[in-house]
């Protein structure tokens, strides 16, 4: 069994658990806390399937906070199981929820990494291919300049090993701001350049072609 098939079976297992929990709640076999657990579990399973299918669901910014919430909830539940006198029903719900949250926390944390192709739009993927072609045309970096009113931006992009580095310098009157960001996937770099630097792939050229 390969890893991808194992992940699919895991997602199917979590989905079945979710359905069993929903049936139990509909049959009157749960509490208000169980309903909260089920709702969080439903969202988490969506993220699990997104991670396995390599598709972006909802907003990438929500998954790591959700992973943190699940981690804290699992710790609180374990503490309650070990420290408090709980009814058998509540004890079962809390223990099962804590145990099954552990792997979800890890997967959702990875899923929430914005620097992945699965979060890119088709336009960003196409722009990323053009950017890679430009970088392969020459040995040096690519540069681009943009002006937005009184603000000027200069961007330098270079590929170093398996990562892409973007150095941005902004000027407005006497103020100057410079920073550098690193990315593993070129589509994420394209997103960053368009949103935070105000340049597109078509603005880039090699310095010797200026």
C-alpha cells in the first residue's frame, strides 16, 4: 500500500466517524459539546480531503489556526479525561475526539501552508511557468520596476537551489523600505509579487537586456 492510498483510507475512516457521530447526535446520543466537536470535525475532514486530493478548499489562512484550536482542544480533553470525574458518554466523546485530533492537527498545519501549488489560481500557475522560463533564459537575476503615484518599487528575483528569492525595495519621498521573501513554489512568488510588490511577470527582464 502506498502512502497516497493510506491517506485516502484515513480520510474515508474520518468521514465514516463523522457520519457515525452525526447519526448518534440525531438519535439523541450526544451533548451540546458533542455538537461542537462534530462541527469542528466536519471542517477538519474537508481540509483532510483537500490535503489528500491536493485541492484548495476555503481560505489557506484558516487551516493553521484551526489546527491550533484542535491541538488546544485535544490537550484540554486529555486533561479533563485524566483529572475530572466524567460520565461514561462524555468520557467516550472526549477521549475519542482527542485521539483522532492528533493526526488531523499535523495534516491541517501542512495544508495551511500558502506556499503550495494547490492554493494557486490557474492564472498564477501560468504566470509561474513564464517566470521559470525567464529565469532559465539567463544565469543572472530578473529585475522589475513599478511606480504607483509617488511610490516606486524595484524587485529582484533569483532562483537559488530549490527556492525562489524576491528582494523588494520601496521608495516614497525620503522613505525607503527593503525586504526579502523566500518561496518554494513559483506560483506563490507570483501571488506575492502581484499583491505586495505591485509587479507582474511581464514587467521582469534580465539586467543585461535593459
